C-alpha cells in the first residue's frame, strides 16, 4: 500500500476523531446538572485536542515538532482521566469533585505527571523517539517504565470512576449475576473500548501497516462519545445516578423514583423497612400504596413491622434536586421512640383536660391504663391499688372501684392484651415482680425481663415483654395506686421515656387535687349564678372580677361593664366617708363587714340593700379577694313601713280619739241628767258635741291619710308609668290655687323629659304641706318650685316662708321610721319620703327661720325605652 495513503489514513482518523469529540462537546447542554455537564465537556474537549495533537505529530517528520506535539498529547491525555473522574463523581451523585482537599491532591498529582512528561527531553525517562521510514516516514515512540507506571495509574483512576458508575445502577434482583445484568450492556462495551488501543500498539512489532504510537485517543474517544450518548438515554433507563449521595448516603430508608413513578433505586434500610431482601424496579404503587399516595413536599407517618417490632416511620417525599435521572425521593425515618415520647407528652398535656371532662377525678385515674396502652410498644398497662401505710403492703381492694365488671377480682385495672398476667401476679408472683415491688417500697421500680429468671419474668418473656416500669401514684386522702407499664420494645425504656412516665405519675395527684377544687368551685359558682341575691367578687384593690346574673338584674350593669370597674360606680352619694372607711378597715383586717347601704343603679334608681362583704384569705391569713353580697331590701322596707304606719294609725290614734268621743258623750249624758239650768246645760252640751265633732273630723282626716298611704305604697310597679316634667309645674300651681295659695314655678330644663308618675303625688303633698302649715292665711302663702336637671337626675326643690317642719316630723325624712311618740303627726312627710324611695330617689329637708326647703332627686326616664327589670324597685 502506498506510504502516503497510509500516512493520510492515520492523520485522517486522528483528526476526524478530534473534530467529532469537539463537536460532541457542544451538544451536552441538555444535562441539567452543571457538574455533570462540565465533566463531560472536559472529557470530550480534552480528548478532541489530544487526538488533533496526535494527528499533527503524525503529519510531520520534523523531530522537534513531532516531539513537542507528542508531549502536548500526553499532557492532554492524562487530563482526560481527571475530567472523567469529575464526571463520574457528579453523575453518580457523589461530591468528591467538590471537595477542596481532593481537588488540591488531584492538581498536585496532575502537575507532577505533567512535569515529568514535559521534562522528558532532559531526562529521557518517559519515552524515546526515533525516525522510521515504514510504513511511512514518521517519528516512532518507544515508552519507558515511567510511562507504563502513569498508564497504570490512569487506568486505575478511571476504574474508580467506572466503579462509581456501576454502583449507581439499579439492581433488579439480589446478588449473583442478576445484579450485573441490571446494568446496561453498552457500559461494558464502552469500558472495554478504553483497553482496545493497547492491541494495535502491541501488534505494531508484527505488522508493517501499524506504526508504534499511542492509540489511546481513539479508545477514549469511543468511550467519551458513548458516555455522552448513553448518559442521555440508555443509562437513564437503567440507573439512578444520584444513588450514592441521595440513597446510600442516608442513614434512614430512601427510595428514588423517576418521572413515571417507578422505583429506580433504594438502599438496604428501605428494603428492610418494606420487608424485602431488595427493592425491585416496579411502580411505587405496587411496592407500597401509602408511600405512593404521598404528594411532593408532604410528610406523614406510617407504621411497619420490622424485625418483629412495630416501628413508626416519618415519610417525606421531595424533589431530587440536580439529579439527571431521579425525579423524586421518598425518605423513611424511624421515629418510633420520638412518636412514643410525643404520645406520652400528649397524655401529659391533655391530663388536665381529661380530668375536667371526667364525671369525677378518679374516673381518669382508673382510665390511665387505656391512655398508656394506646401506645403500640406497650403490651399492657396495670393500675394496681395499694394498701394503707399501716398494712403489710398487700392489696387493699375494699376502697377500689374497678372500671368494669371484668375486674371485680380486685387486682386493679388493666389495659392491653395480657389481663391474665395481673391476675396471676396478684395471686402468686414473688415480691420481685416490679409492680409489687413498687407497691411495697413506695418508689419507682424498673426491671429488665432478661435480667432475672423469676417466674414472672419467664411469663412476660413469652409475651415478648422486654422491660417493666412501675411508678407509684399517691393522691392525698385517696387510695394510692401503682402504674405498671410493660413494653415490648427491644431496647426497653430509655431515660427520656422513663422520666416522662414518672413525671406523668407525679402530675396525676396534683391534677386530681386541682380538678377536685375546680369541680367544687364550679358547684359554688353554679349556686351563685342561680341565686336571687346579687354577688360580686373583687380583688384586694376593689376591682370587680366577677358578678352574677342577680347583680346585673339589680344594678343594671352588664357583666362586661362591671368587670374591671370598682363598686364606686354604684355609689349614690347618700353614704358618708366614715361608712367606707369602716368598710375597708374591717375587711382588710380579715373580718366580715355587714351594714345597710343605699346604692344607685346604672339607670339612676336608688335602692337599699343589706350588704355583707367577706374576705377570702390566703394561706398566710391575708385577704386575697373580697366577696360582696347585696340583698335588696327596698321593697321589704316599704311593706314594713306601710304596715307599721297603718297599724299605729288604726290602733293607737283611733283608740285615742274614740276615748275622747266616748268621754264627751258620757259628759253630755251626765249634764243632761243633772241639768238645773237649761241654758247652762245646753251650752255645756254644745261644747262637748263640738269636741266630739272635731275628733270625728280628725278621725276622718287620719283615715283618709292612711288610705292615701295604702294606695300610694301598694300600687303595682311591675310596669312604670311616666309623665312629662311640665305636668309637675301644672300640678304644683293647681294644688296651691285649690288651697287658696300661690306657687311660683321655675323650670330650668327640657320640659319634654319624662319622670315617674308617682312624683305628681309628691308635689301635691309637699305643696299642700307648705300652704296648710303656713302661719299666714292661705291667700298670703307663697310656695316656690324649681325643676332642673343634674346629670341623669331631676332635682325638684320646694321652698316656703312658713314656720318650717317640726323636728318631730323631720325624723321621718332622716330615719324613714314612724315612731310611737309621734303617732299620726308627720304622716304626709313620711309618705313623701317613701314615695320617693319607691321610685329610686332621695329626699333631703332643711328648715330655718326663713322657712323650709325640700330637695327631691329622682332619675329621669327615657320616654321610648323599655325600663330594664334591674331598675325596678317598686312594691311586690
């Protein structure tokens, strides 16, 4: 064959290989992982330039140029090994190529090899060159030992990359040839291609057509181009390139799925959790429906049996970032112990709520076994009642009430699958049984089943129980119990679990005490809520913290308005400072204060109440709050005063006047019988008859007054009748004119305001009293009426220039009582007093030499607003 054609063939092969590799390097942008992309570009580009340098070397016979091109080719060739390792690390999901230490080490090795190759002209240890003529004129290369050492290193390093790639492929069966058959056959072909260049180099000694040169660029080119092709297609169908980092690197179970929801990789922990020796390449739904139902980003918990134990796993599905093959990852983290602690924390957290919902506190205590037995690892839970301290520690079932008929034996309450064991243990087990030991010693006891050969341990071992924790639950003044928890967890109870169970058992007695107190408080509150007596509670500063419905009805203030305020909102102004000073001094000293008080409602009505304030003392005997009870007595006092007055008028005054009449009638009779002088007798008889007539008239007046009192104070006030203020002015004038006097009226307010109709009679009584009891004749008597508004009250003032109200009558306005010494005097003033009180007002009277002034204050009513029930203080 012509030498030139052979030379051109060699040059064409190497040049074409270089061009193809460089072109292929521009087509790898489809790889989303930048590290994979950079590694493959480096591999293709370096091999392309390596091939072109070899082509130039073969095209020249100039010794220096050929040697320089060969050294360049050797430098580029060893660089392809490092590019391959970077690609394999990234493609298999490892991070070796990102580690600074490995990067520095690789750079050092590479530069050391390059230094040896570049300095070959000086030392000649790497290769030697010679000019040969067959099959064409070229520079022949003879490699020395150092070259083969570097070549061995290169193949070894490349082999590590192959191993990473092999391990990234999925296994369809366990072990043997099936493990290898799952990898793509193309990978083996590509790996084999890297070793083929040694063949023509070895045969060059036996064939004139083969020259002695480095054929590695051709084998590496085949491998690089093949990897570029199959990394996009064939490898994707056979492997999970992120296996090592995303799956094997997990201490928990891990599954990788592709876009078609097919499992493409899983680690050994995942296979163990799923109960398989390996995880096959199947749709995830066929492998586990619960895992397949997970949405991306969702986390949930599943329970699986692993090694005979029920384990809880937290599963999470997430996107596999920067993975060229895997779409998503499903992780399975063992959270059995965490879950158990969370369940115990749930018991700890919900214990108060459960107690509040219980019919009685011990109902929850008896249900504790069910609360604990809900945790899968606990085979059964035993609540064992303990004898009193004075006994020998044996069971005292006399005060124990089992939660159901199946436990009437008296050994306590049990939840779980081993009710027979507590029956046997109560009757026959030795004192080393953990629950019995805790009952006797009154302290927590934990015993591992494997640490003793006692009969009770053998029986528990047969049920898979590994550990027992028994904790006393001591409730003051109640039956003590021991809570025994028997676990089947292979590791028994850990420190956190033990501590939490003991903490729960310490919490139960305190919770029982608190819920008992809370239950009692609810009963008291229920009683207070439904009582007809107003009750409110304040703190030590007098701020109201609670009011009952009766308080709202009495005062007109809603609960929202009252709480946060102080009782001063009820002050009527009728109680002086000494009253309140005595009140605070008494209750701050820890004593009960009980006095009558006049208060004012939200709507302005005054009411009279019997008030009792009791301090609530803390453990130190100091007041921590005050409870005030107000029993409204306005209506009762009205009834008592009405009956008292009528009784005295009809009994005492009627009897007195009848005695006078009877005496004068007898006198007339005696005078007529002993009459000697007719004229004298007739005159004496007329005097006696006049006295009889006067007393008869007085009786009639007193009877009329009593009738007015009866009518005024007996009116039904279940509803309220109002009239405009202007009618009071008219009533005052008409009353004065009827009696022959005059009344001057001054109205300093809106006449359209509404007031209680009872005030009309008050004006009549006061005007009549001022005119009739004036020293001057009625025609000269002048009465002055002033009407003005003060806040939400109408203030009515009646003044006269008469002699004033006698002191005996003023007693009625000051004390509100009708004394026996006064008999019928002052009944008009007394009527005014109690009429005003009945409509929630007040009366004050002042008298001097210039006359009398009566001041009446009553609440103003809204003409269109329904009167609240709380403001009604009329007679029953």
